[in-house]
C-alpha cells in the first residue's frame, strides 16, 4: 500500500486512540461519582444511577474493544503488515479502510 496513505491512516488511528482514551478518563470519573453518591440519594434516583452506570459499563466495554483494535492496527502499521485481510491475506481496499482503519478483514471475509 502507498506509504502516504498508510501515514494518513496512522494519523487517523492515533487521533481516534487519543479521543477514546480521553473519554475513558472522563467516564471513570463519572462512574466513581455514582458509587460515592449511593448512600445519600433516594431509591428511585439510585435505580436511575445504577442504570446509568450499567450503560456506562457497556459503553466502556465497547470502547476497550475499539482501543485494542486500534492498537493492533497501529502495531500492524509498524510491522508493515497493515491493510491485509487477517483471514485470506488479500489487500483490503483503501475505501474500506477509510471507513474503519482498524478493520482486519476484507469485505468477503467479514461476511
Ligand atoms: Zn479476506
């Protein structure tokens, strides 16, 4: 794959990673607040808080997965292995990578 294109994807991945890690930091603070507040709030708002916390945990799971996918993609860039399908080893079209640079499968194998 074209070097400048790989660099473009690398920048994109780095940006995404920074963004996700910042989000992780803010949401950790939010979850901690919910735990501390539990003794001082009423039952209903406690349920509210717990539902919010569960949603936060689900989002955090997705985010962790995204972060590890991005880190893996950055590693593949360093190893000159970026842009190839992990299943059939064909080159993944740049258009597909533009949508999600962390993708590991070509269109055929992703189905
Ligand atoms: Zn494939």
